[in-house]
C-alpha cells in the first residue's frame, strides 16, 4: 500500500497568533503553559497542523495494514468544551501515572481536560515526556 496522505498536515500558520485568539483568557494561559511543557518534552518548536492543532516534533508511522504517514509526537488543540492533548502512545502503559493526574477524560490517544488547574502539572509533564519519548523510540506505529 502506498503512503497515504493525512487530511491534517503541518503548515506555516502562526502558532502564537492562533493561541492569542483562544478565549477565554484562562484557556489561553493554559494553552501557553501546555505548549511550553510540550516544547520541553520534545525539544521541538510548535507547528500548526491543520487550522486548530498544535504539534511538536514529528514521526513516521507504518501499520501492519500497510498504511503509513507522518504525525506529531505530541500536541494539543483548544476546543470549545475542553483542551484536547494528544498523547500518541495511548494510556495503557501509564496505568500507575493516570490516577495521580487529576480530573480528565480520555479517548484512544486523547486526553481531555477542562482546565490546567484540574490536573497535577508535574504528572502531566511526566506523561507528555514519557509518551513523546516512547513514540520517538518506537516509530513503527504505536
């Protein structure tokens, strides 16, 4: 199977402009703090992916089905209801860490928080770091 193209691609839109448009102000401040956590975890500068996701770093994946593509190591998107953090390694390998995190919901690789004050920032930083490192070291597909 040929490499497929994801609908969501990195682009040259301004991350700072995007974050500065986030409302309310507390969500904007939370996004700035999350961006810094992700920058430190990946040692990568943020990039816009599509018109509403901010990604850090990049990896190539290839699934057993033959589907392959490129995606960010970690990222986030401020949504109307919450902030979606993309923990690409998923959550199963972090069963001991998750109960310490605080108030959140999860999807397959998405961590949903209402506000940064709802979670333990130290635990969140560790989760982001561990996930980004895992994905970087296991690029064949998480």
